[in-house]
């Protein structure tokens, strides 16, 4: 659906310090099962599909009563061999106008993806946190200052979001 | 949960720190071999009288030390290794069973605190298996234990579980620790403190966590602190015992920001 997409590397972010890939794959398979069973509303994630468990594609639907209602955003989740001891790299592949997301790179400023990451989080909790961040940004540390300034004015903000979304999703 | 990093920790600082940690981790063993305490001298300028005096003092009580990788996990790794090493050497079934029940109770506490059992069980079971194998005599020597501590599928899981175990203990005994948290950190709740300073891997621990670790596991620890400061006392090496006044069974060398294991003469 998204006409704008970004190139992401195909290989896992292997490091010398990692575990054997096997235990990471096992954990990710377990998470995939949990996601399928839990059916969290508006959240979806699965491996990209060419047999690479380390690269997932996720979608988040904007919640009701937020400016993102009715819109679906794609994200990319890249795991290293040190997952879950290190956070995966998560970014929006559908550009999103949001105070805590860089519009061009899709980089997300979210504490649990950085210094508050712990192995008790998983793909599901990451996506729930991002979904919640969409409706409840932290305007004190914006990555998109234009969006942070405009947030107060929800009506205007909604218009910009709608316009930008229709550009990238090809919807009118 | 607050969503966004509100500290002044910018991304470039964070990434730089990560790179520094990684270059350090690659250069030293996760758990090193025992070596003579004399080798500690080589880390310092021989003209640094202050430190050399402290090392002289250490040598009177300790003959051997063992380095632990300085990746932010050093205290917890040194602590857990020392506890397990004692179990391997003394074959004390009561102590082994006690530690295993500490592990089991902590998992129950974590679940009661709302932590996801399914995720934590992955790490719990790795550590519980390790302690079981010690009890069953399958891990017979300290060399074998050292192998397990550096094994790619064990090394992170066991440290990770210890972090959650300590977190559960601190949260359940919050009244005891919150005054120190309020007094020495920016955190105003135990939950925020534990989630930010303790549960994530590679986070260096402070003295509050050192104290809580000993209390959570019922272990007495002595720290020998060697730094460049001159102390107005005949004894130059500052010694701290957790809990205070107890008879320590494990010993560590503390140099600012880093812990290694010490062995009594």
C-alpha cells in the first residue's frame, strides 16, 4: 500500500558478541506465536518472508479519537543476534508526521527502544508503546519540532497528517 | 510507562557510549582466569605511590584475583560467578538448595508484580539449570563453570535473570531502598529506578543495587576499594561489607566503575 519505501539491509546485525543465532530465532518464533494468539487490535507483525527471521515488517493502525484514526503505518523491525538483550532497530517505513518521529528517516524517539530497553519487552509491547506514543507524544524532546509545535492545534495537525498520509499512501 | 526519553541523553551520546562499550567488550575475557594479584600492579604507573601502597595492602590479604569483563555487567557477573564457584567448590547442598529457592521465589514475585512469565522463564530456566547441574555434580570444576559463564547461550541469560531477580527484591522491599533512591538519583519511584537503572543489560550498578543483590541472595560480600585518593587513615584500602558487620564469603576488588573477583589468602 505504501508507495514510499526505504531500503533496509537483509542480513541480521551480526556482532562478535552475539549468542548463537538459534536461541534468538527460537525466541522470535515464540513471539510470532504470541502475536498471532493475542490478536492485539490494530497491531500486526511478521517476518519479512524470505526466510530471514531477523527482519520483520509491522503495521500499526492509528487509534480512534486520534488524528491517525483510519490510517495504517508500516514499520521495519531489525533484530541483532544480541536480541533480546539489546533492543531491535525499529523505524517507520511509511513516513509519519509525528513529534517523536523523524519524517524522512522514520527514526523513533522512544525510551524503551533506547536506554529503558530490557529483555522483558518484546515486539508486542514495542508496538503497543509506539501505538500509544502516536496519540500521546512527548513534545518536550521532539525529533520533528514542526510537528511538536503544531500538536496543540489538533485540527490543523490532523489536516497536515491527512494530507501527508494521502501523499505517501496514494489515497485521496 | 512514560513513552519518551526525557533525559538530555542525546542519540549520539548513546551511540557513542554503545561503541565504547563494544570495543571494550571485545578486548577482555567475559570471566578471566585466576592470576596473581601482583599482575594488578601492571595496570598502574609504578611511580604512583598512592596506588602501589594500596596494592601492597591488598596483597597481605589476597593472593589471587580474576578479572571480569567491564561491559556494565561486571558486578552482577562477578557476584553470580563467585556464588556459583562457592557452590561448585564446597558442594554445600543446603546452600545450593537455598539459592535455587531464591531463584524460584523471585520468578513468582516477578509474575505477581506483573512481569511476563513467558519471557522471563527463558532466562530463569537457563540459570536454574546451571545451579541444578552444579547440585547434581555435572559441573564438577571451576574451569567447567567458567566455560558455562562464557558460553554464548548462557552468558547473557543468567545475567539478565539476576537483574530481574534483584529488581523484584528491591520493589518488594521498596521502603528500605527508596530513601537512597530519592537521595542519590533523579528517580522518584522504585519502579522507574529499577526499570531504568537495573533491568536493562550493560547498565552499571550503584551501591544501592550492590547492597540489594547481597540481601536478595542472602550472601555476604566484602568490597576492597582501590582508587587514587589519599585517605587520612593508616588503612589505605577502603573496605565495605554488605551487609554491614557480616562475615563475608565472597570478595571483590572495586576500582571506580569496575568490579573484579578477589580470593583470600
